[in-house]
C-alpha cells in the first residue's frame, strides 16, 4: 500500500516527531511509505499572490514542491497526519500545506453540472494523530477543529468510502513519560494493524 505520512510540527526533536518516526518506520516493513517532514523540507506555509491567482485557473500548481506533493497524494492509498493541536486547530504549517496542495485538479474537480466532486478517490484511509494540552472534555467542547478538518473536509476530497481513524493524546502536559511511551506503542500498533488488515483483504 502507498502511504503518505505527514509531520506538522516545526521541531525535529518534538514528541510528535517521535510518533511520526515510530509510525513511519513500522509501516515501512510492509508498505511503500513517503514520510514528509514539512519543517525539514522548508515548506513555505503561506500561499503566494501568484498561487492565489493561479488557484482559479486550470493549472493551480505553479511550484515544483507543490507539484511533487500533489503527485504523492494522487498515488496514495492512505494518508496519515501527525501534529500538535494548537489554538484548537491545525498548526499553520499543516494548514498551509492543505491550502497550497489540495487544489483544483488534485483534491477536487467540477463535474458537468459545475458541482464539486472528490478527486482523491484513490485514498482509502485518513488517519489523524494529534497531541492536546487540554483534557478530552475541553477539546470536545471547542469542537476539535483539526480533527473536523481531516475527517470531514479532507475526506470530502477522497469520498465517503474512505475510512477514518483518530488517535489523540489528551492533557499532554500532565502525562507521565510512561503514558507517552505507551501512546506511541499503542498508536503505532493500531495503525499498522488497520493498514495490514486492508492489504490482506
């Protein structure tokens, strides 16, 4: 299975980076994995004026980096996103990646009636892994906007047959080292089992 794993944390030595590394390495044993560290690739978060103008044309991708990411998406069967929830949503780095790469002709298209249709129907799984400084009850109260973006908005670009899975570590600031290690192990095992099971069908 072709799997794209994206790290949306700016620090290479962060806890999210450790999760990303564990998941990527475990999946490489049986899958084709494209591991993307946006910070290491010096990904530019903000859409440029030229990109915004191109956004409304039939060729919205005008940079080599976004074209490369788009090609990975168009061949992916599973998308995994690892990131910290900041201000109840996605970090700017990851949100900017969506804005610059999930464009017309990549994430969506228009049909004959000029209605938006999903264009990434090759994707069978969307998996989100996030850390939260707040406890689960508070996160639920403020709607967990990052999770909603991935499991609803991004899923709208892949189709209703795409399966979603969520793994969240809540109240990170008060977790013990043992709690953190267990989360990495459990999350990695869950993701590996989910994708391996799909391949075995």
